[in-house]
C-alpha cells in the first residue's frame, strides 16, 4: 500500500479504537477503570489545594488562570490526548518501520520484556519513560523553536493542579510519539504507552503543579514535587535555560547539575516578558506560530546574562 493512504488508514483506525475504548470505559465506572482513577486523582489534588493552599500566593478558585487551566484540562486530555496521541504514536511507529524496512529490519522490538515479572516490567517502563521525558523537557527549553511552544506552559502566573495540562498541543505531538519508540523497542504497543501516559504522567503532573503549602524536605531529592517544580516555573530563571526538568525522578536533575532548591524562598511564577504573552486560549494557540513565522522566536528565551 502507498505510504500516505496507509498513514491515513492507521490514524483513522487508531482514533476509532481509542474512541471506542474511551466510550466503553466511561460507561463502566469502577475503581480499576483508569479514566475514573485519573479523574479521582485530579479531584483529590484539587481538594488538597482547597484544604492546604499556599495562602500567600493566591486562592484556589480565584487564582488568575484557574478557569483557563480547567479548559486546557478538557482540551489537552480529552480532545488532544485521547483523540490524537494514540493515533500519532501508531503513525510514528509505522513511519519508523518503513524507514527500517529499507535496511531489512521489520520490527522495532529489540528485546521483549512483556513476559517478565510485572513489577520489573513497570519499573523498567517507568525509568525509561521518565528519563526520556526529562531529556525531552530539557530540549524544549534549549531549542528556540520548541521553547516558543513550551513558553505557553511557562507564561502562567499562578500554578494549580490544572496548570499541568496548560500547554501547547504542538510540544506534545512532537515529543510523545518519539518517546514511544523506546517503549516499542522493549515490546510494548502504542496502546500500552497511551495507558502509561494518561495514568502515571498525568497524575504526577497534577501533583507537581499543585498550589499547596506543604514542604517536602528530603522527598524533593527523590521525586519532583510542587516545591521543586515551582522553581522550574520561576519568572527570573535561576540558571541558563532553567532548572528542575524532571518529570518524576529528581535523580536526572541531580546527575546533570540542573537541580535547584533554595531554602526559605518562594519564586515568582511566569516568564520575564510576561506582558508580551497572550492571555486567552485562542491567542495562545496561535501565538507560537506567529512568533516562528516572524522569526521572533529566536529572541524569545529572555536568558539572563552568562556569569
Ligand atoms: Zn518547562
Ligand atoms: Zn509545569
């Protein structure tokens, strides 16, 4: 089959499959239903924010951006994630296989760990996934082109659980399918990756963006927390290109020298050129494309002078 029709067929079939899966899951609420588990996790984060807010900064419902973030939760988790992520991973796999086929390789699988002990499987998937997320996040900050899109996530002036989903869909469409490839190399399908993403990654994202006044002590050095992630969102970037890129495990930042957590200080959230950033959903959707088209993305990093 010619490549373009095959890509279209794969995308349509994948979208149909995930749509049917989603409808089935939503019609069958249960505690082991992942959609409801993610929803419960989000509501739990939100309840904790109400009980223990960082009073000094802002209220939970009244904080600037709460309703926009809530819309982003719907847009990125329902429209983009559920409808698009699975399909784009399947298409990426297809294209990779076509390229490898030119060299006589017909499978992405290097080793199949799917028969291994389930705990070991989850541990391996978790570490691979988390390192790839760290690397991808670092690249989002280093590349002028990608930063223009990722800057939409950083232009928020307050944080709450929903802020995790406040990002431009382009950054996800570029990186998530590429991060899927290592999954495919150890024997998993796009469906497995999709489920891992919407549970592990989403729930931790809600947690790290929470507006909560708890101090996390030594836990900050093990996993990314609301405390460490708030410094990732610091308006005055502590170091060139930023700090605390980890998605879950802090070990990556500690290893690569990008861990940053000053004592008894609270960062101001946002980007240095906040006044140039659009405030509404549609404008935020268009803004990075306009920046790239006009070449302005090349100066969008607002980096502090090198010391
Ligand atoms: Zn970032
Ligand atoms: Zn963030």
